[in-house]
């Protein structure tokens, strides 16, 4: 195991939002960096007052809040939108199209923020998100609405990524985790308010108002970002013409990466939503297309692109690879929990939808608490390795307890067993983000951040689609084994599509349906625990780098990382 070092902790009396130039200056990469990929994207030093930093964070985090608000608003509106267009069977694609678009375009914003600047990339993301949201509110058909959600997703993922990159430019790594926790609190607040707000707007003004309502908040974010988020590009990039900057973009790599991720996730999503067999031409055709795009992508990044959108030398390093895989497996487990635990209470415990949703309330609170706690620990100690292991272990233990639920499980277990999963996952994504940033050169910070968000969002989509596929496969087999008779197929189909049907069945078939759901969900819960265990294994190789307490020290660490990278490339 590599020896772990850290600087001495800074005083806990130091304010988080001080006006010190040590905290709020932005520094450039070493002038010795001459290659395009090594050149720093950020010029400096740039002094910021406390008030100025607060306004910058307000602009960045208001966009994060809006993204979370939008997600739960749309989840609430899917049923009324489906009823309005008389296409309830297509309503799930409203969410799927957005998530697929987010996954495809999220990693591109890391490189875009180095070419357009943080402000330019953020405004581009907000523009796509705003155009898509307005089109949703004006959509004349379900197909237009689905396409509009895809456009919004092109910006939604970028808003989250670029805001994280910009905060890294402004805040030393030792305090960075605590600021990430603050952003997660706003994200949780937005997600919590979105559901009831979307329902109220739909009841009073109609579902279109829930989209159009977001425009004033979006305009507020755009104004603040345009006026306050002023993090200049390096002198080298500022001197380049627009065509020269465009030539730096890896368009072919971006297209093949989007094809790889999009085709794969679409295959899994269609398998779950349309319940198509694996042998269906559409399903295996999408996987073949994804594989073909992956081969092209590797060739382009390794042999063609002058500025790769996802540098292979970065993803193959020990810590970045471990961080990406732990985020992937952890996100699969987290979103499987988020979607299947309420289903357990609805289908197995026969609770109302309101009661089932209430069981996620402690989970929502724990997400914000876990992220802030992890940030506080890193700020106080300057260490993150054992905190990362503990977070992954906590999540694994939680999902193991959930997998042991049965008819005799105590009520307090049903409420509290989910809490360590939220605490652990929130801490894990915070510490691993800091770990990957601390281990790369300054020129790679934006790209590395984009990569972590790519694996995280991919895991989220896979968590929903794969758990749904496993659930339906096991459920179908159990129902066929327990329900017989001339109308068996019709009853089985109705049980699979709506848990509300279970209460209307005769006692024998009701018990058969409940037992079948219990067996199927137990398999899903075991898979969740396995994914969290894999995430735990992936955190072990992470190398701990010092967490600088000032941006001067952070700048020096980035220079050391760059020199180490050059030595490794020279040895290779």
C-alpha cells in the first residue's frame, strides 16, 4: 500500500468564506507546460472578495437546485402528461430520454470548459436546458415532448459538471468536500420540493405551467453566471481565434463516446420498459452498435484526437480508474434502492403510495448529512482514504440488511436500514471526487470531473433499468409457478403492470402475488448489496494525495502531479 501523506490541518477557526487571497485566488498552471493538453485552462491570479464568491456560488448552485427541482417535477407529471396526450404507455420515455442525453453529453463539458471557459460552458449548458424546458411547456405532442426532454438533458448534465469544475477552481481541496456537501444540500432541497410543487402547479394551472415556471429561475442563474462567473482562460487560449479553438474540440471522439454510452443504455432501457427478449433484433442490434462505437472511440482517442475528450492515459491510471468504477457500481446500487424500496412497501407490505414514499424521507435527509459530514472530516483531518473505505462499507452493510428483510422484520428496521446506504453513498461520491482531482494535473481537472459524472450518471440509468429487468424476470417466473387457471395470463399481466391490482384479488392469489414480489425484490436487493461490495473493492486501490489548504499549495501539488505524469510517460 502506498504511504499516505497529508499536510497539517488548518485551523478550524478559519472561516469558510474568508476574503483571503489564499482562498479565493485562481492560479495558472506552471509556465513550463507547453503542449496543448498540458496547458492550463485557467489564468491567474484572480482575487475574489467574500461577497463576490457568494454571488458566484449563488449563480452556480441555483442551476444545480433547478436541475434537481426539474427532475422530481417531471417524475410527478408523467402520469398527467400521459393522460393528456392519451399515450400513458410512452410516458416513461420522458424520463429515459433526459437521462440518456445527460449520460451522452456530460463528459463533453469537461473539455468544453477548457476551450470555452467555465462561464461559456455553463451558459451553453443553461441554454440547452432552457430551450428544452420551454419546448416541453409548448410541446404539441408526446413525441415532441420526449425530444424536448432530450434537448434539456444535453444541458442538464453539463450544468452539474461545470458547476463542480468551477467550484474546484475557487476552493482549495481541503475545503472542497464541505462545499460539495453544501451543493448537495441544495440538490436535495430541490429534489424534495419538486414533487409537491409539480403536483400543485399541475392541479392549479396545468402540467405545462410546471415547465414554464422554471424559466424565471433559469434566467436568474444565467444572469449571475454571465456577470459573476469570470474565471479567465489562459493567455494561450485567449490569443487563439475561434476556428483554432474549434479545432481543439474532439468532435469525432465525442460522437463515438455518445454512441457507445447512448446505444448501450438505450438497449438496457428498452429491455426493461418494453419487456423485450434479449434475442430481439433491436436489443442486440443496439449492443452491437455500442460495441462498434466503443472500438472506434478507443482508436480515435489513442491515435487521432489531438485533445481527447476522454484521455485514455487518464482513465487507465490507478486512482481515476478505481474512482470511476466505484462511482459506477455505487450509483447502480443507490438508484436501485431509490426505485425498489418504495415498491417493496407498495407490493409486499401493501402500504399506500404516500406511506411508501415516506420511507424515503430519512434517506433524503441522510444524503445531505453524509456529504457535509464527509466534507467536514476532510477539512478537519486532511485525509480521505479511510473515510472512503468506511463510506463504501457503510453502504454495503445497509444493502445487506435490506436484503434480509422478511415478514418478521421489525418496523424500525424498515425505517432505518436504508439510512446508512444514503450516508455512505453521499460520502463516497464526495470523497472520490476529491481523490481524483487531487491526483491529476491542473490541465486534467475538468476532464477528470467530467469522467466521474459520466460513470455516475451511467450507473444511475443502469441501476434503474437493470434492477427492473431482474425484477420482471424473477417476478414472471414466480407468478407463473403460483397462479394457474384459464385467466392466469391476464391476471399475471395486470399484477406486473400495477401493484394496486393486488388488493383486489382473492386471498389465495393475493398472497401468491405478494410472495412473488417479495422473492423478486429479494433477488434485486441481493444484487444491490453485491454492487456495493464491488464498489468497496474498487475503493481499495485509491491512492491518497495531500489535500492542500490554500490554492497556492494546491497549485504546487498540481505541478508535482504534472511532473510525475511526465516521468511516467517518459519511462513508458
